[in-house]
């Protein structure tokens, strides 16, 4: 029966009852009294049904009461709604269990933290890696249980674009990587991974590059020394050896530059720059650097614009090397008579150190990959300019060590601007 039909049947029954009460009452000589009596009986019946309904709603687990017509229909409908809600609840619960099971069995640690900073849930790996207990630690403040100052700073700073790596000194050395994802209403999901093996391999790679570069330096210095001596006495040489020897000398120079850059890069990678900071007078540094380069390259037009005297915490040698790489690139990739401008200014709460040229420019396609080691837009041009392919990798590392961003803007045929953006 449809709800409409059940309702109509109930209405029909009511009209019939009223009509019958009036007819019988009329025959008996008191239609209104009988109608009132009939309506009172009806009201009592409805009240009784409502009481049954309320009682059942309080104990929905039991079967609904039996009833005919309209009330029966109402019980059926409510029962169906209730069954559907229960099915949905079960389905949601099993999905939640499934999700928690999968997070629980994850190799990486996962901790759900409320907006107030207390632990809501953690999986087995998090318990193993961070020494948490679950459910015993539920409701405890995460920062009270994970007592790592660097993690505290990372957690409170709220900048989670990059994960945090921490080397733990304990019974045995361990490197952990933390990543935090905010979700919901200020809640956070903290992931922690044991990357000891990866960190060890990375360290070995760095050491290897550093050691190889270091070891290659001595034989190269000897070769270069002999070549220089031979070339200095070129008049005693047979003519046919002159050019090959000159090329050998050029290539050894290139190799020497390469080794120098590789060693510098591996030093930048291994030394914790944040640890040894001094306030750097950037304007002074740029003035000094520009003066040096004007002496070395008197034919080049190099302008310097200093609009702020702001200082930044950093490392003088590193900043010097980064900016000189940028200026030398600007020289390499532009015409000899074009202008290169170095500037230091402040805008929108940021400090900008920019090197701008009017050179060949870079196709937007290459920009995202420029800071990769040995990445070159045009190999033939690069070997002609004598670049090592490591300059921008060095700049990127120095920027990262100073919590600065390297922005590159360029237009093919018009020129490029490389900007180091420091936060105030
Ligand atoms: P390289 O030693 O080859 O110059 P870098 O790492 O310094 O290596 O630069 C990578 C590449 O980026 C260069 O080979 C060049 O193609 C491009 N590049 C860098 N600076 C500029 C610039 N100012 N103008 C145009 N291209 C540039």
C-alpha cells in the first residue's frame, strides 16, 4: 500500500465512523453525544498507538509492533528507514576498520593528531619508531611524548611542504623522516619513515664524489704543471705538437674547474650551513664582488643597484660563490657589449638579490631542470663557454642553505633574471 492510499483509507474510516456515530446517535436521539464518545475512543486508540510507537523507538532493536492500516504502514516505513540506517552505519564502520587496518599494517608510522595537539590514534610502526603506546597514549600531547627539539620547531612552524629529516643518536644511529599533512579542522596526520638506509647510501654517494674529486686533483695538478712548463717553452716544440698541447691545456683547465665545483658542491651538501651563521652585509659583499669582476672583465658592462642595506644571516663564502656563478653565467650567455645588472632590494616583505642580463634567454621548457647537475640547454654552446654544468646546482644549494628560493625568469632572445629570494 502506498502512503497516500493508507492515509486515504484512514480518512475514509474516520468519515465512516463519524457518519455511523451521527446516524446511530440520531436514531437513539443523541447524535452529538455518540459522536463525541466515538471521537474519544478514537483519540484513545491513537494515543495508545503513539505510546507503542514511542516505546518501540526507544528500543529499536526489537521488531516493530503489529498494527493494521495507517499505523501498520507507519511502523513498516519507520522500520525500513531504521534498517537502512543500520546497514549504512555497518558499511561505514567496516570501511573505517578497513582504513585503520591498512594504516595499521603500513611500514611507515602514522599518527593522527587533533587540532589541540593530542594523539587521536597511532599505528604499530609509529609506536615502534617513536616509542608511543596505543591506546595508552591516546589524548596525550604528541609534543610531550616526542621530545625532539627539531621536530618541535617543524611541528609548530606549520610549513610542511618539505619533509623533515632527523638523525637520531642512540644505541645505534637512525635517520627518520617526518612529513605532516593537515586535514579536517586543524587536525594533522604525522607520517614517520625510517630512512636510515637511504641516508647512508646518500652519504656514501656524497663521500664518493668528494673523495674521487679530491684524489683526481693531485694527478691533474701534475699534468697541468708539466703542460704549462712545456707550453712556456713552446719555441723548442715541433710545430705539429703545438695545437694538441694547447687543447690538452684547455681541457685540463676544464677538468680542474669541474673538480673544484664538484668539491665545493659536496662540501655544500655535507656541511650544515644553518649551524654557522653570521650577519652578512649583502650590499658590501656585492660591491666587493662587482669590483673584483670589473677588474677581471674590464670589457663587460656590469651595473650595481643597491636599494637596501639589509643584512641576512648566512655564510659569506657561499653567497659570494652563488652570486659570482650567476654573474659569470650572465656574462657567458650574453653579448660582450650588453649590460648585466646586479641588484639588492626589498619588496613585499622579501629581500631580492637579482642578476639580470640581456642575453640569449632560456626557453621556458628548460627552466625547471636548469639547476640539475650537468643539465645544459645547449651542449655545444656550453662546452664553448667552458662551463662545468654545476654552476646553478651550486646556486640552488646555497639558496637552500639560506632558506632562500631561486626564481628564474627568462625570455628567449631578450634575457634572463635569476633572483635569490630571502624571507625577512
Ligand atoms: P654551465 O656551467 O653550463 O653554465 P650552469 O649550471 O651554470 O652550467 O647553467 C646550466 C645551464 O643553464 C647552462 O648550460 C645554460 O644553458 C643555462 N643558463 C644559465 N644561466 C644562463 C643565462 N644567464 N642565460 C641563458 N642561459 C643560462
